C-alpha cells in the first residue's frame, strides 16, 4: 500500500516537471510549463488538493505542499514530510513512523520507473476548451514513463488534470484548490511530539 502511495507522489512530480523540445510547438509548451513549474516548485512554495486513480490498483486523495526540494502530503491513512534532509512517513493505521534520507531510493522501489531524461521524449501542445493540453511521449526503447497528458488552465496557468502511463498501469490525477505562495518552511518539519507513541523505523543508511 505504501509503495502505491509513493507512486502517486512520484507520478505527480514527474508530470509537473516536463520540459519541452526545441520546436515552435515545443517552445510554446515549454513557456507555459515554465510558468506552471515556477508556481508549483518555486521558492514561494505551493499547495494543492489531488484525487488520484491508479487504474485498477489504488484510489486516494489528499493535500500536498511543495517548496523547492521540500514537500509534505496528508492523506486519510498516510502523512509524509520531506524537509530536504529526511523523509518521514507516518502510517496512521499501523501507528508507525518510517524515516529515510530525503533522496534515498529505498524509500520507494517504484521510484526508478518515474525517472526520465528530457531528451528522451517528444512534446506537443494543443487547445482543449479552457485548458492547454500538453502531451509527452517517450521515444523508442525508453523505459519508465511512456506518456503524460497535462491540462493547464489557459488563464491562470494552474495545473488541472494529469494522466500518466507507466508500463502496464496508468494514473489519473485531478488537481484542485491550487495556491502558489505564502508557504512557510515550518510546514515541512516533522512534528515528532505528535507521534511519540508510534513505533519508529529508522531506515537512514548507517543507522540501521
């Protein structure tokens, strides 16, 4: 279950960090995505509500906060904090706290499926009602993410919907209540006192 949860976070991040290729259509896509990327991951920080459907596997919804390399998400069962140094995930059902290094790939075995090189994809932008539809397709022999479709509001440049295809599954992410700016660093600090009765699993390398 926790692996599926982390797949959601990586799928969302992958979809929001696409870069466009150097063609007229691609340059237009990059300009729009640069604006959206800055609003989501810039130093001012951002927050949004997401509803995710990993087709045939998992459904969830929650709130996520971003600020540079820092992040936090809250869901019905899991909460997680990444302060740029440590990644701390709380399982409220099992009453456990799992701690990893912020960039430790072992915190999620599926993370490698979402890695990509911008040069390994083709890009396209089209109109779709009140949104721009941006499509990313992997070139031949590229593993991991095979296709991403992202709907960006034409007026606000806010992300609205994202679809991600990886191997044999796909994820549909609906985004709402997006806000850019006004995010305090305090949000990303794990409130250890609040979970002092939980069992702690320290998975940081060198401390096992």
